[in-house]
C-alpha cells in the first residue's frame, strides 16, 4: 500500500512538472530577454555614462576661428533630454555663433552599446525641428516629443572608443552615411573629445570620392563653457 502511494505521488509530481514546463520555459525566456535588453540599455554602465556626460554642454569654436580665419565661429549645444526614459539622449544644435537662433543642424543623439559591446552614438532627425530651436534651456519642451517621432539616419552612427591618451574618439563608416547635401553622395564624421573639448570633422564626398563640403585642413575645435584656453598641440586628428 505504501509503495502504491509513493508511486502515485511520484507520478503526480512528474505530471505536474510536465505541465509546468511551458511556464518555466516562458519564465526563463523572459529573464533571457531582460538580460539582453539590459546589456543594450544598461542604466549602470559607468563608461557609457562617462562619455554621455563628456559630450554634454555648450561649446564654440571662437578660439580656433581667431587663429585660423578659414574656420567659422560655430556654436555647438549638446544637452540631455528624456532623462527618465532609461536611455541616454542628447538634443544637439549647431549654428553660427552670430546666428545662434537659426541653427543649421538639429539632431538627436542616442548613446548605447551595439552587439559588439562598442559605444555608439546614433543620429536622428527631428520633425518640425524649428519649434525646438533653443529649447535645450527648457527640457520640458520635449515632453510631447517621443523617440517614435524621430527618423534614424541609418549608417551615420559614430563608434566611440577610448584612446591610449585618455581621450575618446571615433567615426562613421567610410561610405555608410548617405548624404545629398551640396552634391554629396555620402558624408563622414570623425570626433575626438575630452571633458572640456570636442574636435569634430564632418565632410561630404561625391560618388567619385571628391570632397564637396566641410573643413579641408582638419576638424573644428570646440571648447566647452567658460574654458577658452587651448593648447593646440594637445589634440590632433589622424
């Protein structure tokens, strides 16, 4: 009798486990998906936070324009938005300093890690961008704009890596970022940055590889905030 009860109990347990298998499978799958998601949008990624903070601020190239008249005095604004989204977004404006209320480039950047665990800065355009000019001073202005409304510029993401000198640098693919501005077929972007300065070299090329727009001698050197002292030998673009 005791053996019969033990057999029945064992059988019942096996049946229970069998029918619970789909539940366990779904549970395990859920945690796997959560793990994959968190690796891409990890809110506790110290290096990603470091680069994200490094990029933030108000910049201009006034010093460089005084040293070399072939460079314009350009203002660059990079400020965080959607801070409670769990992601790292920056609203970006670029304008002639003499015409800061009329930026010629408005973008959203999203910092994250790709499938190779590299830090990348994705680039997005904003619909009806004029209504956001200067709104980096009022983050609440972006409350009703969500990432769903943005258009990603495929192939224009910048891969960012730490250099041996402690700076972070990166660039787009050689021909992956399509552009039709001023007769170009594609554009490239090279950046190098530290806590107080960013070098950005954006150029456009035609289908034959001839440069049709952008600085020719090297990138624009942007200084952050009130810091206007720069040793021009500190940073060079390869």
